[in-house]
C-alpha cells in the first residue's frame, strides 16, 4: 500500500493549492514535499513513519507549504506510545502563516493529549492560544494513543473536528465551531513536546490535505510609516505588496522618489528622494497603484509625516478613557497632541499610580509611533476589538500595546517618559463622572470636552454619546466643544445653547454658562430654578472667578436625577468684595427632548 501511495504522490502536483499527500514512503521528509523545522528531532523509521528522536526535553516541529483553507479537509494519523500529559502531547497545525513558530504564529492546530486527555481544536494568534472546539475528556487517556484526526472547514469558516481510534471503524465528531480570526494558510505542520524519557514516542503518518486557497478580499493596511533623515521614507504594510505599478509623490516640492528598495518579504519599501526633508514642515505622501498580491488596494493612500520635535510639558494630554470593557471589547486610553509639532511618542509610558504614590511598571508605546499636530491616538490591548466594537471610521489611530487592567470605579492614569521622571499628564477618573443616564458604564468612555480644560476637573469630562456607541477611540470626541465665545463683549454671562437636550446622544448634551469679568477678585453664585422659582440645582457657591470662563450644567438636579423637560431659570450673581460691585442676571434655559 505504501508503494501505491508513493506512485500517486509522484504524479500528482503536490503544490497545487499547497495540498499535501504524504506517507513518507520515500524514506525521507526533505523531498516531495519539503519539511523544515527542528529536523534533527525527526526521522523516517523502517515502517515508513515519521518518528520523533528528541534526546532532551524540548518542543519540536516540522512544517511544509500548504495554502489549503477554504472547503478544506485535513487528515493525519498520530501515535503516542505512552499516556500523554500536560507536558507531553502532540499537535497537528492544519494552518499557519509561518513555518518557524518559535515566536508564535497565526493559525489553527489540533492538540492530542494535554491536561484533559482530549482531542481539541485551538486558535493561535501570535503566542496566544485559545481552545475553540473542546473535545471529549479522556479521549486520549490510554497507552498507547493510536488515532486519526480529521478537520473540515468550509469557505465561511465553519470547522468540524473528528477523531478515530485504531479500534474504531468510523470517525467520532468532537465538535463544531465557526471562527474567522485567521484568514488564510501558508503551511501545514506537526509538533510534539517531550521529556527526556518520551523523546522517541511520537509517530505521524498518512497525511492528506485538500482544499482551496483562501480568497483574499481584504484591503492591505499601513503598519508603519517613518522618516529616515535626511531624504528617505520607509513604508510598512500588513501583507506582501505589489510595488511594480506603484507611484508616489510628496508635497512641499519634494516630488517623486529617485529610487526605491523593496524588502525581500514585499511588506515594506524605502523611498529615497533627491531633496532633504526639513524641520518644522509636515509632508504628505500620496500613493497610487499600490495593491496587495491579490490586487486589493490600500484603503488609505495618503499619509503625513515630518521630522519629530522634542515633547514639551503641555504638548500631550489624556483625552479619553474607557475603563470598564464588555467581553467583546477591550479597555483603552486615548492621548491627544495639542501642539503644532510632530511628536515621536515611541517609548512613552502610560502607567497607574499606586496607593503609595509610586507608579506601576506601566506599558510602553511601540517604536516608530509618531503623532501629527492635533492628532489622536488610542492605546489598547486589542486594536481590532476596539475598532470593531465602536465602528471606528477609517483613519482612526488605534494601536495595540501592552496593557494593565483598569479599575472599574476609579484609578489614576499617568502619561510619562520612559525614565518616569517627567509627567506629561495625569488623570484620576471616577465612574461617578458618567452622565446620570448611563446606568451601566460597561463600554462607555469618558471624553474630555476640550483639550484645553484642566485634566482633573470633573466638569472637563462627559460620557461619550450614544450615537457613537459611547466611544470615539482614535478620533475627535463626540462631546468636544469649542470654548471660543462669539458673544458681544458687553455681556457678562450668557448660555450656550439656550436650549439643550441632556440625553447623551452627542448633540447639545451640556449647557455652557459663559462669564466674563471686568476686574480681578469676583466671586460667583449660580443657581438653577424651575419655572415657579424653586431651586433644582446649585451650580456654584462662592467660587472665585478668573477673568473669563464657563460653568456646565448637564441637566442633573441636586437629587442626582434628570431634570424634567421644561423651562428653567439660571440665576447668576457675582460680586467683588474688594470694590463692593455686584452684578446679577436671570437667563432662561430650556431642557428639551429634541
């Protein structure tokens, strides 16, 4: 039977769609197909089986090209001549984007053995491994383990996992699931983990992989964009690109590149220009004709960049925070560049201040992270989850970083340099700052109303609007308000807007009470009255006023409830103890329901 299979393999093009038909009848794993990996820990034995031969405790693997993914079937026979455990098990990688998984991969694998002695299907994203089909416990609780596994996947991402013991006639279904976290495959692989006593106890045979290459319909994305002085730009992308038809142009009289150097993996290119870049200028690169290998075009074909300037105190502020995430999302922190400079924020740390005043280890912003003037950047443990949950628009700057879980009630966030001796901004948030309509704060972000407002003042913050699903990671806040007043100079107090709807939909949720004084030293009281003159909310009591500023009313009463729809009266009084001068004003405020 082995000879017949060998004859079949010889005449079938084994690399068609990366399909595999391998039973090691040729006595090696180096030809037709070629397997690579920790080759010294495998050999083909006299029975024409791939057998382990690890002499020390190790994890060993072999991979061969395989792009089969849609409408695919994977089969493999595995034998383990002892009872496997949490530290001794086999795995069959049905799909992987790498043939060296020492530092992780993106793919799917079947594990045989482990703590629960089962045959289960796992998703692997980098080094993170998630069980997506939980097979029957004790299925591999035997000595020896001798079984065959089979996995099927349709073009929609529906997996079915089967196993069949040597003593069984038919396959037994271990489970089904739908998962599309990984979009394609480049390799099929085998793996085993062993101790010094079990290094020769694994056998693999009768591998058959069939199916179609995954159809690539996703647009490539920029992953990096950096300026390398004096005259070079480096562009990085999420997948291999076709640069043959690409054209580039930079404004500010830079023009097209004089030359380009494409990386061997086709995921990046360095453009060299005939003119040097200058300090103090922001340049925009426009691309055209740039696609991935499947012909999908970039969603964003223009990026801006400049020479980074030193970061000063006041340049960066914490602009938004979501600290209580639902299962389908991840917490995030947003920072904003208030300056007119391009800032290199690589290596900056966002940390949590502990009860004793010290900072925890915190998490660093990755290398090659620049922020344009007046730009936003959201930091999170899972950018894809955050982007999807909030339906963030194209161009939203959301970056995956390390992360320390945030307290759901209150905590102090600190944005600092790597040495932690310079604090750029610090925020002690509180769940009580949320709007009274927010009954469940899960997934609801606190947004800064304006970057110029003081960080630690609760009035500087407001719950994100419902119309953006309560969060705006990486782009302009839904509750942003311009602080510039267009009122006439003779007014000392006025409201904006005169009618507001505190329903947290992002439109006129807050009433601003602007004021302006003609001298220093004024003290103010501000009270909200209902239509019959009864106080419903004390807005301010004997507060010392600056030259000009504002107060905010979000529609809450002194009892913490929402004010009913109707007409209210603002009674604003300010007096100067030094001069005895007093000013009073009553203004209508309408609480509406739109």
